[in-house]
C-alpha cells in the first residue's frame, strides 16, 4: 500500500502475468487493518485521493490509476471468493 505502513504483511497475493515479464494486477489483503490493496501495475504512486469513505485511489505521476485501497474490506466484499472473468490468455514460460 503506497504511502502506508510497510510493516503490514499480506496473507494472500494473487497476480496476473501479462506475458511481457512485468506482473499485472496483484491483490494484497492485510488482516491487521482489514484492508484490501489492489495493485493495478508496478508503477509507483505519486498521489492518492479518497473517493469515498474507506476507498482510496492511487495515481502515478501522469495521473493514471495504479492502485485501489479498500478499508474494512471484509465488511464490504466477499474475500473468500476471487473470480477472474475473461482475462486474456497467457503463455507460461518453461
């Protein structure tokens, strides 16, 4: 979570390899704070804006969304299920 405490450790991380050697979206759940951080890409955050109570959007220096932070995630989302729908096919490397 850019701009947040670095001492938190996520219990689950899921990522999507776009096939260009750079990891795509990653989901980080932090049980200590019940927050879910969605890393949309590897670009660093330069600005953050609270869009609604407990929903912070991170932007890179060019204004692109790079992350989404959801506080009290277990109260707002079903964290037991993650379903990916219609992701592009990826080739795994040997």
